[in-house]
């Protein structure tokens, strides 16, 4: 039985999971694509990489909202 701890770096290096991982261009946070299949190695994957949507500029919802607030205060 394998007992290795899967770290964020492990998932980023593993081609089975890397293709489902996305990163916000503004904050650098990682997440996973909403359509990630259930057949990927899942030990800690879902906890380390929550579902994330990116807009057309590669920004996560948090950064998009922060940018909107910043622009509305100008």
C-alpha cells in the first residue's frame, strides 16, 4: 500500500493531474477546472485545488471582483 503524501508540487508534476490544474494570472492561486473527471488521483487533490473558474483574461473570480471594486472606487 502506498502511503506517500501527495503535495501540491507532486500534483503539478503529475501529467494525470497537471492538465486539470489552472492558475490565476493575477494572484497566482491554483485551482482545478470545473470539468475535472473523477478518475484522477484524488488523495488531497480536491482540497489543494478547489474548483476555479477563470475569465477570458485568466483571472479568478476573487481577482475579478477585487478589480471591479477597485475600478468602481476610482
